[in-house]
């Protein structure tokens, strides 16, 4: 029998009548009406400022355009210590700066009084015009109303300013136009930047390379000697040129580089080794020949100040960033991975999903479904007998397919530049080149088959990991130099197509900013062959760890009901009725974390009692979906020794906080637990409800915390919901 969770609440502070509600009304993380972005000219049009009251970026407009400030307005911290070109282009082998001023006496800081005396960078692209407007969508997004609010903004609300430059007169680049775009968003201290390069001449020109950013920032440390590790400035830096990894930092480690400044001779570190220049550029290429009238648009960069030593605050800020610039990451459907693909099994699974509230059926890896079939009748049958059947019950259908971690043939695989043959160069040993004829045909085939079957979900395994290819015969790239850029363009075009079609994307790499919904929250396949009780602890560790840099809905977990890689009966949940208590607690962890997970097997229940337990967990999730899908803060990381748990916060909701406290032990526990309610927007007092029982009003500490004493039954989860007290 599953123990009924009970809890005892103790008022541990002074009576709430003695406390008056108060709180920081100016904290942007708590504001429900975001600060509006604007563009202002000042100093007789000599200064242009893009700002939203949280972050401001400022340019000097003459005698050349140069960024002279990037300031965190919430703290007053100035990030820019020295100015320089806005970007650089390598055209026909020659490097050209884009805009910029030079002549600064010291690179430690840029005084306002010194700016008018600075001189234009020699042989740089010169400004020809400036335009401004609202932010524009990067690509279309067709949202599913069942999974996500229709009120979410896309494109983001904010302002864009575009500086247009032309190459220096008399140079081969004189007819090349470069637009440098900047965006800033309402209510978010974040700026975005990208380039558009256009050939306005009558002859082709080669865009060998570009540098999107070379920002000379203030140092993060001031150590005369060399520390064991130099700190970097407190900035979250992100691009959408990501390659082959499941975390932001790892995915763009070749694109985003913090380096020394060889010209910064007056810094504190005696060896001039402080990491104080942010360089952002593709590691290879693009090596694109631009014919007359042709353009190339770079990847995008986002920069956002963070707060040193504030892990919770920084996690919430990064989450707000993703909700703003990639709102589809908040789509969070309940998914069932079916390990069979025959029509009868599909329809049976759909019936069980409809009975328990699941929302997407995935024909899983190993199910036998062939997405690469060329038989039109194959997909027509699934459309008629599976997809349409599911749609009547409010369920979407999708499937799994593999991409780059496979071998196709010598003709179509990536070529090693050292050997001229396949093998030894790809991240996974061998991989198809996405710009080979196979790659071109493959994406056309996926689009055709998804459309024919009516599928609305794609688990795309082994997405493009950043392989280069030395082939000179593949139709989609010229050679080694452009192979990485063109393959990246190919995969991102496909993901953007999926986003425009409303196709949900499980992608095990960091392609969120091009439309993917979810990658791994924490991934090691061997963990799902451990005993069930160990899987439960590790799962909650992964949830707490993974949500430090992604939203709960951005990370998938795995609940294999049938045996996965091994582990036998101890690791397996089938027969489900015999392991109902373990199954229920796993669902409580996943759904209670807002990590709807991947439940994988042949069925969701095998008895009325198991069905009732699945319904209980799903019903709780759906009744509290808005807060459970909101960001979470850790209360205590799971270690198998004591209680563990987390709290979801969202100050925009009527009930802005919901904590889950787990007891994985075989005996009850009574513990005093501190609930941080500042980021829920609660102050002074709060109404607290435990497991749906009548609420009680508590006085909060000066740090806006509620301190409660709870009794946690063995092998249980306890829910504590906080709301504003009347």
C-alpha cells in the first residue's frame, strides 16, 4: 500500500499581525509589467543609447561609430573598459575592421571626457546609415494551444537598432555592405547582436571569416600573481551557433572565447594574463562566396549580466532569458515512448494515454517504425489508423530517428582532411555529411514523411555535432573551409521548419535557439539499469543540477518501465501493479519537477489500481501545471540520507510558490524546513497549504522565508503551496 502523506505545520515566528508586507518593488525578476525598451539620442546626436532601464548600450556616433558603454543599470557596473571595432570581416583574405574608435590613453577605463578625442580605426568599414524598429521573429513558431499559453510573446517585445556600413573606398570591399544589428528586450537585462553581410558590387567576393564580437571588458579579478584559475567577468554569454553538446557552455566552447588583452599593459596582473576580452567567432568559415546581390546572416549573440555568488538569482535570470528568446522551450507535453509500432499496440497505448492524460505518443527507438521508408502507403496508413485516431482523443503522435551517429557510405560520409577518407574525424567515428546528396535528400524525406503521417513530434537523435568534411564533391559545400558552416545551416533550417509546422523536438544537443524543445536534464544510460530506489535518487539529483542552467521543460528524464540496458527485475517497473509505489514516486518526481519525462514501455498501467495512481499524479500536475512548469530552486539535494526537495516560484501566479519535499527513507522524518519566498514575490506573511489541507497564515522572516516543521512519512512526497495572505 502507498502511504498517505501527512504533515504537521508549526508557526515558528512571531504572529503575522506584527509583520507588514514589504518587498523590493524594483527587482526585475519580480516585475509582472516589464520595463519598456527605448532608443535615445543625446549630446546633439553624438550619443545613441539603447536601454530598457536594466541594461544600456551606448555608442559614440562621430567621427566614427563605436560602442563606448555597456552598463548594468541595476548595479551601476560598467562592463566596457576600452573601445574598438564593432566587428571584423575577412574578405578575399584581408581583414577589415567594422567601425570603431581608437587612441584611448589607458585600457583600464574609458572616461567620458576622453571619448570626443578618439579617432576612427584606419581602413575600417564606415557608417552609411542607422535604422530602428521593434524586434522581429527569427523564424515562425506554430504553437500547440494544449501545451503552452497563447499569450506568450513571439517575437519578444523590445527594440532593434541597425548600423549599416560600407567597405573603405578604393578597396576590394568598397561594395560590401555590413549591417550590425542590436536588440534589447523589455524587462530583461540582455542585448543581442548579429551581422548581415551583402555584396552590393558586380563581382563575387569571398567572405572567409568574421568576428562578431571583441568586447574589452573590465577584469573579474585583480590578482598581481597568477591565480590557479583566472575568473571571467559576470556575464552570461550565449550564441545560437552551437555544436554537439547537451549544455550551453560545452556546445559553444569553440565559438565563445575569453582571452587576454595583449594591449592592456596597465592591468593589475603582472603578466597581463587576466581574461578580459570576449571574442565571439565561428571556429571555421563560413568561407562563403557572395555573388552580386547575395547576403549571409551570421549567428546571433546574447549577453546578459549575472550576479557573482548568487546561484539562485542567476538560474532564474537564465530561465527568464530562455522564456523570452525561445518561448517554445516552455512547451511541456506528457510523453509516452512506445517500444512497439504495430497498429494494434499504438491504438492500445493511445487508449491508455487518453485515460490517464498523456499528450504525445512517440514511436520509440527499437519500436520498429521506419521513418526513412520511401513507401507513401506506409505513412498514409499510420496517418489514417494511428495519427487520426489519436487526434480524436487530443493526442499527438511522433517518432524517433537517428542522424549523425551512424555510417552511410564512403560517398556520403564526412571525409577526414588528414587521410582523404572516411573515419577518424567525426565525433562518433563515422557520420554522414549533411551537405552530401544523402544529407540533402534525407531532410527532404523527413519533411515529406512527417507531413504524410501527420506527426507532430520528432525525437532526433545524434543531431549535427560540428563535424568538418574535406570532400570537394558533396553538392552542399565547396570543401573543408565551408563544411562546418553549411552543415550547421542545414540542420538549423530543418529545426526551424519543424518549429513552423508545430512539430515538438526532442534533440540531444543545444539547438534550443533554433527551435528544439528539450535535451537531456542529466544523462547516463547505465543509471536506468540500477535498482529502482537508486534511480529515484539520481533522478532528483539530475533535476536539481540540470535546472541551474535550463528551464524544467527543457530537460528530459527517462522512466523505463521495461528493462532498458540491464539490471533485471530490481531495475524494472514491470509488472507495474507489483511496483506501484515505486512507479508512483517516480511520476511524482518527474511531474513535480516540471520535467514531464519520457515514460517508456508497452503500457502505462496494468490494473485499475495502477491506473488510478497514474491518474492521481497526472491530475495533480495538470491542476498545478503553471507553477510546476515554472522555475525551481533547490531546497536540499538528494543524497539518500535525509529529505530532499525543491520549490517552484513564479510571482506572476496567484499561488506563486509550490515546494515538493521527498522522504526516500523507509522511516518517517520530522524536519524544520526553510522555504525561500523572495522570488515568489511574497513578503511579510504568506498563506501556506500542505497536501491540500486548510491553509494557515505564517509570518515571514526579514529575508522573506517561511520556516515550517513537517512530518514526512516513509517513502513519500509532501506538497507545500504558498500564496498571498489576505
